[in-house]
């Protein structure tokens, strides 16, 4: 079967095994009939080193090509995402939103990193040791997981409904929105994170897509990670708030400012970032109020 005649609508990552030095990850494509097709298998070969190969199931259905065959291997998640997005984009060509001036197209802005000395935004949480201290009122769900609203580590407090930088594979950093914290029956401390993708990565799969080099797109993809994989808080602003508050960001930190006004699902759509819970609890608003007082 030719992939050109097969309509894929989304992709999904599943962690199959979390064993030490034996982690296995599967990447699936969902087609228009909602069937899940295993495309890529990632296997941990050593600490911080993953190898990704095409699954035999995929090759059995779609065959071998010059770019995808039994010898194809990748070593970075970015390459996997590019390939999956390319396969999806074949049948979901979303035109660039380019009929209005650039200032009108920038619906929201993401700033990852630290803002100013005036606000207690954390330094990077360097250690990966499990020194998480839960805080706030806990509750237990039907799955016997104890959920918490926040935790502290290395003097930094991280709360649910915050934006954060996290790293889980080969120290590659990602931007995400923290949806939940919990501790399971085994005592493992987990965080549920909704992920962003960088525009440059999406651009490789959708070369006709117009955007800013500092743009990120929010996704519906959610990962469950170890809570100690969270490195630092991030600040995410809408376009209007970015234009209003960017002057409060020191120039030496401006390289940490990203733009986000879209989400990527089966196509590229506009997204209202300030509708996410916790948006107005971000430290940048405290900075602006203190400097305007």
C-alpha cells in the first residue's frame, strides 16, 4: 500500500517500558478510520542514548522506500516528529496565515527562561535526584494516585497549570504546560505535561507553513514524565500581553522569548493561550505591577 493513498490524521507516543537502561518507546500514526499503526520503535541502548527504527508492521503494510526502510535509523526525537508530521501533512495542507500584517498574525508569545531578578523565578533545577517535596492539599483518585497542586525542589516551587522547561531524552529540552502532579502506588513522582513543538521542526514537515523563527506551537500530545525531569519554569504570553510586557524583560534574556499563536493537531489552528488555567498567575504580571506601582 502506498502512503500517498493513506490518510493519517494524528500521531501518538507510548512508553512501553520504563526499565532502567531498557526504556522502549513506540510512535504510532492514527489513520482516518481511527486505526493505530506502529511506525517507529525507540530503544534505549545506554544512558541518555536512544535509537529509533522503522517498525516491521509499518514496512509490511507500506513497503520499503529509499528514505524509509529496514536500515533507517534516527537518534533524535526531533527527526521522528518531522517524519510523522510529514506523513500527516500529505493530506492536511493547512495554508499559512499570511494575508494580514505580521503584527496581526502574532496571536500569542511564549517566553521560555527567566525574566528578571525582581521575581523569584527559579534557576535551572540541575539535579535529577528525586528530591521532590510535595506541597498543598492532596487528594487521591480511583487509581490510587495521590495528586498534589505543587512541589518544591532546590528552593524552587513549581505548581500545576504552569509552563515549564523539561528534559527526558538525552538532555534535550522541551517546553510544556503542566497539567497534573501525582505520586503512584510505587512512590514514583510524576508530572503530566502538554507539549509544545518548535516552528523550525514543524517547518521541516510543512515547508509551505509561514511563521516566525522564534515560534512554538502547542500540541494535544501529553507526556507523563518523572517530576524531577522538570528543569525550570517558563513564561507564556499572548500577543497582546507580549507587546505590553516585553519591556519588563531584560535584553540579555530576550533570546528566550518565543511566539505562540497556533496549535498543531491534524492541521494548524489558531489557539487562545490565555484560556489555559493558570495563565494570569505567571510571574511576569507580578513584575509589571511592581514596576508600574
